[in-house]
């Protein structure tokens, strides 16, 4: 069977499992053949071996079961770079790329910021992207999952950042407060926290780690914890700016929480490409 025929058959089989069945079929075959998409499209009449076809069918079966493409191939693109992912980490979303743009803008307009602290780093995509974009800025990343920290470290080594980013395992700011409290003072904290309400975690998210998605019954559990940690810090030990990703359906509740706990702060909401409230910028 030729590559062209195999792709057509795979795309047909994936129609009910994916809204991008043709792209998924191409990505899975590129993964199997260890080739670029451009090569694949230039060699559509090349015949696949029996063994290759069998392996390809097995990959299609996995995708048909709902396993995300990123987990099957073991990586995901974020901000133009490829990051390793596995079932211990959330798959990076395009919406989160807005956080990078805003963080870079903040750094360029605030010379006093020398350190970025990334809370809930997961695969490390935010911390690593910012470390590459701003090599003079120190970067610290935390995650409650030891497996996530291990993967983030692998990703940092892949981009030759081993030693440039400090990784700490622990809940939110806790390891920083205990081990390196000076890193927070007058600096930038960014956080993409689990923010889904329990009833929003559906079958489409079945294969991703619940701990990276579940924000409690109202979706605010980790916002409350992080905001309280910052509110409890002496004013001189607080970060200068807090950047948090929002879940549009609950953003008003988060704003209310911020205004209640961080009384003297100023808050600006940034919208995404769909004009939805996506990021809160809090000046402390």
C-alpha cells in the first residue's frame, strides 16, 4: 500500500475520533517513519512495508480510543518549539502562548524584574520559552508533581538550559518561600493553574492528568491558595507582578477574589484571539 492510500484509509477511520483526521493521520505516519511532513507529501507513491502498515494501524487504534495525538507521539509544539509531553503533564495549549507575549512585554518595560517564577510548570514550556527569549533573566519553576518536574528538566536539557532554570518540587509557592524567598521580591510570578470545575472535566480530557485540570467544585481552589500565599507575604517580599491564566467562565469570580485578598493591587485583563478574558495582570 502506498503512503497516499494509507493516509486516506487512516483519515477515514479517524473521522469520528478527531476533527482534524487528515492532519492526525499525517502526523502519526510522520512519527512512525521519523520524517518531516514535507518529505511525506513529496513521496505519496512510496510503498509501505507490511510491518510499517501494522505499526501504523496500531497508532490509528490508539488515536481512535481518544488518546491525544501529543501523548502518542510524545511531544507538542508550543510557541514554535517542540516539547516532550507525557501523561504526567498537561498538553500545552495555544491559548497559553499569550502568557509568553505578556511576560516578555512586562520584562521589557520593568527593568527591576530580574527573575521569573513559573508556578505549576508541567512540561516546562512557559519557563523554557521565557528563558530562551530572555536569557539574562533568571527563571525558577515549581510543580507539585515529581514526574512533571523530571519531564520539565528533560525539556530544559533539550534546549541546553540545564542549570539556567532552577526546578523545585512542591505546591505552588511553598518551595520558593521555604528555600529561596528572595526570588519573589519585586519580580514576576506567572501561573497557569488547574482551573476547570469538576463538572467540566469530560471524556475529551480523560487521558490528561486530573491534578493538572481539576480546580475543585468551583474551579477556584488553586487561585485561592496562590493568592493567599502572596497576601500572607510581607509587602517587601511580594512579587512586583502576578500573571495568571484565566478560565473565561470563572474569570469574574477570580477577579473578585483578587480584589478581596490583594486590596491595593491593580488588575488588567488581557483577551485572547477569540476576545475572551484569558490572562490577568496584577500589579502588587
